[in-house]
């Protein structure tokens, strides 16, 4: 009997795929949580000044921003925080399991700070003007450290997802080696600075709500703007450090995204220009808030938050997620839930050779008995299951799906042999740097290729339903089509 | 699937990284932290229901004030329930990873629905809070305002049901494959709700009344110290507390009995001391509340809350014992692959006790004392020292964190 691999059932989302579900929830969370941590630092700076210079009116700004934060960050931030866990659980159960089993104590530690932070924010907001200023300042400082602690703890895990940065963790399996990885400090600096900018842009809404002519507008507005600009400049510098700590596979992907002067990377722009434009726009806005705080209006400030979310955080988070490809955790677990290298420190075994020998359908835990053996009758269904298990985490299977659609990447070919050639060649040998090594036995390659060709031909949809229609188009057996298929497939977002 | 196949499947699904501490430690933490979580879930749902009922009676003396107070309590309790739910979620995933992940994937649509609906439900509650947070204008609120709260509560209860389903489905590994591929073809849309047990769900829901009842007893006692809070209002809160506790206990007994009757006979639930201890505690809460005078002493009033806390802990133990019993036929071994890392365990407990302890001590003492004072509260020496300690401990934690970081980072780079 074949060895059983602990691969969970699959949740398949047509069109956008599970990756976008995670991405949408993650982006909302990043804005809410970044703003919360950055705002905590802003509160501490402002409140220290309020006590030092005896300016109690500053506390009114903090109270208003704090109330806003309760709704903005502590409803949607605290819901989408566990929400990321839940969405990753259903999209990539083995990936989150790998992280949980390595970092359970780090997450448990973060939970302590998270709990303190929630109590702290209520205490901070509702005791303004009700307890003496010195004691209130202590609440604010403990709230700041708790918020920062949640940041530093999660960044260790996120940066490990990128890579450990050396071989040491693979040999020791120690959480400390995993946590304090090569990418950790740079990512911490980058996120730390950018959350100041988030807090400043969101905080500008509260500045805009201060009555016109009130000197508090200028006083607080300039502090908010300075903090945001500091974050923006610091974030840009830290991003260059961040790039220098990335693994080689991520740098290959970045070739598509950064200009040549940015280190040693070729000039291609798919992410850099939108992010640079957004950064400049936000920088100009914050400068304007600094110079002309009295002219600021709420709708404009809200618009800037929307721009930050849609044109800043969304592409940034998607790029960061893409850079990890083909891995999802520590460069030992692939995005498609298969373990792709040994981790002797934890006794973890590479599963690729097992699959190459026995096949995915025979070894994965959740495969119906009838599909474990491929027959001419079940070939399409087996091929569909293989496509969903091996590919759907990163690719739309629909022809018009937005997530790197397989039909488009295969140039719409209906030539089974050509698709199988790709499966048996670059894919089986792991020579595409941003794709997992998917080395399937011949019969599974054939079933997968048959299914993908049928989707391309339009005779089967991505859900495996037969479509009654005219005979498929003539297979693309031209030299051009073959040459195109042989080329390395470019990644797309 | 036969038991041997299920056992092999469960073993294969357990994470190959194994457990970084003894399984019993995670099990204990899971039970303890779930008790914290359910306490605030109960408080949130119970006070939300009471806020709605009180709102509808807001023209009677005291009820408007009660509605406003309970609206605020529910608002904070939902936040606490969410944050305290993170820990049991973490520990469940650590030791029951096959059950949790499989159940979630099989109902993935509802998992995502849970996230967004929880956010929407909580937002609706905040809308109600903004319309019903000022006692002086509470009686002027429009009748339709209550729909915000009603919609929010319905959504939150349904979210509780989703959590129930996710936990419950995980107890039946022998059915997972059938649920995933009912006709031999995998159904991957995650739309299915495959198993639930209404008496079990109802038991946890009606426990909200018990919690809210004992909370009101403590609430009424706490505000006796405030001269600006009317004694009639606090007497009303006390009486409603006793009555709500009765209702909660009665419904818990009914739903608990139905739940127990529905359990597999092989579990011999009525022969288990835990079952009788739980029943005794439930009845005990009602009897204790019954004998409390309206103007009870502080220890009497707060002991009722301690009684509930003990009940929540025992219910959490029951829940874990049931899970062990459900999975026993498949020889599910929690500790199949240990790789202990004691440094990380020490790290967590040092943070839990040191940072958590000092900060909670500071916040709770300060809020407790400030709440009893009308107007500005100036910290006394105790609160001031607790505050200094909390700040000092917090910054020390950060310094130690980065010191360990430098050591580990350099070691990593040198490798």
C-alpha cells in the first residue's frame, strides 16, 4: 500500500481562487492593524506633549481618533485578524498548520499582547478626562508597547514564510532560528515605518473634522503629517534593505516589478510604478496637510485612505505574497500543500519523490476510492482533481479567471501531448523558479493534461462539467505554439 | 471507512512538525482559555438580549438606564470574546489539527461567511450603541432603533452556530470522506453544513442568561459605591439578575439533559462523575442567586460570578472529555510526534504571567477604582506603582525580545 500523505480536502473557488479571498481579508486587516499600531505611537507622542506643555485640548484629538479606532481597527481589525487565520485555514490548511506547529508559542505570546491591547484601547479612550493625566499617560505607553509587540511577533512569522535565510533552522528546527530569520529585521523596519504613514493618513480624517480656525488643527495636523512623512521616507529606505534580504526565487519574480537601479534587478515595472505613484501622492498629501492644515476636508482625507488601501496596501501585499512563490512556509512547504524538502531538525520528509513514485491520487488522504486508479472513464474527473489539488492555489482554472489562468498560460492549446510535455519537463524537474516541483507519474500527467486540454477546448468547464458543443478547435500543433509553450511561463498577478 | 483506515488518515493528517511541548500542556491551556472565551461570548449575547428587552421597556423607570448600560457592556464583551477566542483557536489547531482543518475546509464558505458577518454584526451593534448610549436621551429614541440591535444579535447567534458546526463536524472523522465526496466525486465548494447538534448549541447559548444574571448581581453591587446611581435602579438590576439566572439555569438543565440523552450510549454519560458535577454546579448557581439579598455584601455578590466562572471551566472540561471520547475509537494520539522546545515555553509563560499579569493588574485595579468615583479619579499609591511596574515590565520585555533577537540573528547569519 502507498504511503498516505496528510493532504487535506480542497476548497475550490471558481474565478478568483482562494488566494484572492485571503488577499482581500488580509488587505483590510493590514490597513486596520497598521493604523492601530501607528496610531498608538502617535497617541504617545501627542499625549506626552500634552502633559509636558499642559495642553489638555490635544487629548480631545486623541479621544476622537481613539473612538474612530475602536470602530475602524477594533471591529474590522480584530475580526479580520482571526479572519486571516480562518481564510488561510480553508485555503491552505497544511500551510497554516506548518506555521502553527512551528510558532504556537509565538502566537500564544502575541495573544497576551493582543488581549492587553484590546483592554488598553478601551481604557485609553474611555478614561480621558476621568483619571489624572500622569496615570493616563502610563496607560498610553503600555498600549504602545503592547501594540508594537503584536507587530514584532507577527513579523517574525511572516518573514519566516518568506524563508529562514540560512540552513540552520532546517537542521535545528528551533523556533528561535525560524523566528529571527534573515528577512525579519528588514521587514520589521519596513512595516514599522509604513504603519506610521497609515496612522497619519487615517488620522488626517480626524484632523479634518476639527473645526476650521481651531489652532488644534495646525498643532496636531503638523505632528500627524511629520509622522507620516517620516514613515514614508523610512519605509522607502527600509524597503531597499528588505529587498536585499530576499531569497533568489523572490528576486527572479521582482525582476518583473522593480527598476534596474533598485539593487541588481532588471528594469520591469508592474508593481513598482503604481506603488511609487501612490507613495508620491501620499507624500504630497501629507506635505500639504503639514503646510495647509486649515484647508483639509474630510472627503479628501477619506479618499486618501481609500487610495492607500487600494493602490498602496493591496498591490504591496499581493507582491509580497507573490514573492514567496512557489513556497508558502519556510521554503519547505509548497503553495499547493506538498512538502518540497527535508527538514531534518523536525524529522520532516520531502514528499515530492513519494508522489513521483506513487502519484498524488494514490497518496493524498482525501481522494475518493474510485479516483485513486485512473481509468479511461474517470480520466477527466481525475485530471480535474489533480488540477485543483496541484494548481488551483495559485491559478484560476477557468479560461477567463483573473488569477494567472492556466488556459492563458498554456496559450489555449488543446494539444494533450504538448501540455504533458510541459508537465513532464520543466514542471517535473522543478526548473521554473517560481513554481513547485510537481513530478507526477505518467498516467497522472496524462489525466491532468487531458483535463486542461479539454478546458482549453471548451468541452469541459473548470468544475468538470461536460459542455455540449461543436467539436473542439484544431489543436495548435504549429511550431510557433510549441515554441511558445516551451518558453518559461511568465508570472502574472 | 473502517476504524483502522480512519486511524491511519488521522495519523497522516497530523502535522509532521509535531508538538513543541507535551500535549497535555496544550490540552490544559485549551480548556482554560476556552472557558475565558465562552464567558465573554455568554456575556456579549446575554447582555445584548437584555439591552434589547430593556430598550423596548425604556419608558418604565430604570429600564432605559439598564438598556444603555447593557448596550455598552455587550459592545466591549464582543471585543473581548473575539480576542479571547484566539487562544483556544490556536491550541485546538495545535493538537486537533486534523479535525479542525478538515471540518473548516468542508464548510469553507461558512468560515468566510463567519468573518464578514461577524464584522457586519458587530458594526450593527456599534450603530445601536451610538443611538443608545446617552441615558438622558434614551427614552426619546425611535422604536425602530431596536432593529439595529436585533439584526446584530441574530447575526452573532448565527455566527455562534457556525462555530458550533465547525467544532462538531471535527468529531466524526469516519464521515469526512463521505461528506467531501458523497457520490465518489469531490464537492469542493465548501457550502455544506454537514452536522450539528441543536441541544448542544442551545446549551452554550442559554448559558448566556446564566452569565448575564450573575453579572448583573455583581454590577448592582459594584455601583452601590456611587452616590449618583440610584438605589432603585440597582435594586431593579439585582432583581433582573436573579430572574435571568433562574431562566438560564432552567434552560441549561433542559438543553443539557437533551444533549446528554443524545450522546452515544457507549459513552455512558449518566455514569460519569463529570456529568453530575456539572448538573450540580448549574443548580448551585441558581440556589446561590436565590438566597442573595437585594443589598448583598461584596463577597456575596462577586462570589456568584466566581460560581459561574467555575461552571464555565467545568463545561470546558466536559467539552474536552467528549472530544476525547468521540475520537477514542480511532486511537487518536495527541502526542504522536513530540519535539519539545522548552525555551519557547518559558518565553510564553514569562510573558503570560509577567506582562499579562502586570498589565491586567494595573488596568483592572485602575478601572475598578476609577469606576467607583464620580468625576476625576486621581491614582492612589497602589495604582501609581502598578502603572510604573506595568510600563517597566513592558519595556523590559521589548529589550529582552531584541536581545534574544541579536543573539539568534547573528547565530543564523553565521550558519
